[in-house]
C-alpha cells in the first residue's frame, strides 16, 4: 500500500457510527420475546409445551411432565449414559444466555415439581385460550400469572392479590402467602423470595410441593447405618435388590412395565410412566441389536 496515489483510511473513517445501547422499548421487546418462548417451549428439550401436562419447579420455570419423568428414570446398564437430556441454552431474566442441564434444576423427584392446572376459555367467535378462572384474562407472557402450591391452580396475579381469603377459589385448599409462586418471574425481588422459600422448606424437611422430602430420611438412615456399622442390614438389602433384579429379568417387557406402574394411583402419571418405560425398553432393544451385528 502507498505510492499509488491513494490513502489509508483511519479507524475513525471506517467506523461511521459507534454502537449504541438498546433503548428501553427494544429491551422490553427482547424480554417479552424471551418470555413468550419460555411460555411455549420446554427449557430442557426445546419441545413445545403440552399445557395439559405441564409442571413447574420452585423457580416458576415450566416443563413438560414427560421430560421430568424421562430424566428421573434410572438409566439402563445397556444405555451407557446417565439417562438425562443433553444441556440446552436458555435466556435468563437479565438477558444472558447460559447452559441448562437437568442436574442444575435441582429436581430429584416428582415432589420437587407441582402439576399446573389451567382453565381453558373460549370467547365468542375467538379461539380457545388459557384464562384466569376469576378474571378470564388470557394467561401468557402479557399477563403476570401465579399458581398456588400444592394444588397447582393458575390465576392472574392481580386476582390472587384481590381475594382476602387463604383458600383456593377453585378447589378450596388452604394456602399461605409464601406458597403463591409466580410463573417465570423476571423481577429480582420475586426470585429472591422464591430462593428464601425453598431454603425454608428444605430446612423443615419439605419439598416445593409441600410434601415430605424422602431424600432427607434416606440420608439420615445412611448416616445411622454408617455410625452403627450395620453390615447385616446392608447385606440383607443387597440380597433383596439382587432378588428383585432377578425377578424383573424373568418378566417380559410389558409385564415389567405393568409391575412398575401398578403402584401409581394417578392415572395420568401411570400412563406417562408406562409410555416412558416402553420408549426406554425399545431404545435398549435397538442398541442390543446394533451391537450384535
């Protein structure tokens, strides 16, 4: 370059205008777009949310019930993996993208989620919507929504603030102010309140759904067994597990699935569990056939 009659442009000449900060309206539009995606897609799988089978964790995040079941199912020895979905990227409330894994959700059992119950409403001449049963406002990113733990009924936040009672208007179950959980909260104060709530529940041996945390009892029993050196009980448990596995291997696939879901009282839970188990069994069969070739 040079000696050709031309000139070398400077950076000031190349950069015509400096990058500007987004306006308030642009930031609101981005936040609304992110919120709309979270209202319609499972953060772990990016699949469309099935609003008839949807659950929420203590953060107010929404998941497909089937996704939680699949990740809680113990992985098969032939599977070679941890049985969990691969990590996905999610947009946080402050606009930052970060990796989300099932382990990071803190969900260890179905007691850590609450099944949400939406009311469907069809205005005259319009399509059916998810609506607050009290105000009939459409629930979604444009309306701040909350649900009551543990019953799971969903309302517009303004409706819950209006009622002066501590009883769910839909089912009559009692609730505390702390058990009003915002769906997909965006304000820092709301998130901090939810953190304090779950910490308080865990200290009391409870889960997000206000049911007893069984894992706490298991940890306590393990500690007691270790302190007492109860090798006899460990051996008995090991033998029982071996007999159980032997019995399971002797059954056909359908019989094994039927035996595992027989103790589930909720028909919806039993149906979804059977579906997930059947998918796992089919997946394992395909892996064995591929390995045998």
